[in-house]
C-alpha cells in the first residue's frame, strides 16, 4: 500500500538538487528540497509531507489541506523562542496583553530534521493551497474511485503515518467510508466545491465543443488538431490544466482571424479585377498590358 502525495519541488538558491529530477515534471514520485543544516556542513531532505508528519502535538487534529493553508515554516529567531517559552501563559494573562496579538507559533516534534532551527507560524490570513501533480478526480467515476478516495483521505483526514489513512489489505474506498467522519464541516465544503468545479469544467468544455462544431459546419475546414485530444470514451473532457483550454481557444481565434483575412483579401482581388476589366472595356487606355 502506498500513500498518495502531490509531488512538489521548490528550489532555492542555496539548494543542491538533481537537474534531471527538477525537469521531470511528470514524475509521480515524492520530491524533496535539499537544504543545508545549521552548521552549513551537512544537508537534509525536507518537504511539506515531513513538515506535516512531524508537526506539533497541538496540531494533531489538523488535516494536510488546513495545515498548508494555515501555517508556514520559518527559521527560528529570538522572538519565536520567547513566544514558545511563554506558551504556558494562562489565558487570562494573554487577554490582558495590549496591542495586536502575536501570530501563533508551534514547534516541530523532535523527529523533524529542522526541529531545532525552524518553527511553524500561523498566517495572518488563510492561504489557498496549490496542488501539484494529478488533479483530484471526479466523484462519480468508477475508474478513478480509488484515486479519488485516496486523495480525499490524504488531504482532509488528519494523519501522521500511512496506517492512519488506510489499513493493510484495505481498499481506499473502504478506508474512506470508515474515516470520513473525521473530516470537518469546513473540509466537506471544500470537497463539494472541488466537485462543483468539475461540473463547471464539463459544462464549459461541452459548450466549447459545440461552438467548434458549429464553426466546423460554417467554415467546413477546422484542423482536427484544434479539437481536444484527451476526450474520454464517455465524452468527458479531462483537461488537467486550464492552459490547455486557453491554447485551444487561442488556436480557434487564430483560425477565425486567418479565415476573415483570407475572405477580405479575396474580396479585394475580385474588386481590383472587376475594376481593371471595366477600364479595359472603355477603350481609353489602349497601352495597358
């Protein structure tokens, strides 16, 4: 059994990494950042999965999606150390503090390779995570149901290891049914919006195909290369990236513009030819070739 992670690699100037691994955008293997340690003499592997897996015990009930949208990792400084040392302050004392409250900070578990050098800080405002890798499938497709359940479990059910998500010899669908009660109401709203986005994309693509079909009838010459090539047998257009659709629309626009220019040029040629014929019939310009 393998856990589904959205592949991601983010390279900084000080990172050391394999160029071939960076260029392999289609790889579904887990990717890491390679960062130097505090003494600059050694290197460690880090990524979002490690940050999440070894998050503070106070964040046990935080799912991966909320973790990424709520917290970010930063190098620890004196202010962070003071905050963490006062984390046992009573609520009454905190309420008496003047001014804007400090952003919450959480230390990593000791197993994290950067537990002594970095801290988790809460964003002032929630961020919308960007998911890298295969998109979350539609809910109503049987052929991708396992991948759908695996993605939802990974994103919206709190976990620290693989068995928190799926038991050995258990299907992802069964695991999801047994653990979906752990998904928060807020996360269910996000899941509903993901499905709604799929429905909107399906309606959009069907409308676009209808427009292209009508243009095909009118112009009788649209290059088949302009039509979506990854349309499934059930007629569903599975575009993973909006750029593909934008490129398609741009291609249709270019074809339409070329058709208009060709028609305009043809009309001009007819007008010039008719003008020359009319002048020749008058007979006043006998030296015309």
